[in-house]
C-alpha cells in the first residue's frame, strides 16, 4: 500500500518532531490541510502501526511509534537513508 501525499507530510512532521503527541486539529493546522483529510490519513498510519494513538475520554493524540522495525519501514517508505 502506497502513501498518500498527506500521509507523507504527516510522517515528515513526526520525523522532525519525534517526541510530539498531536491532535488531528493540531496536525491539520501544521500542515494546512482539512481535519477530515488528516484524520483519514492518520487512521491509515495507525493501522500500519507507524503511529500510535493515545486516547483519553476527552482527546485523541497521535505520536510516532517507538518500535525500531516500524521506524525503519517509515524511513524506507520516505526514501530516507
């Protein structure tokens, strides 16, 4: 499964901010994208286990995985060394 342009933007954001935990609205603002488009892209990345979903009763936050295997897959998908 290939990455959408928005998924690529999201992964690059998290590579530049690896400690970030961010909401759909926050990521949409950073990327200048519609929240609905970002949410759909995030769900695809969570299903690959490239991003982790942190939920409370009030908020959903997304973060880059800490799993080295998935980090390698992300670098390869983005064409990074």
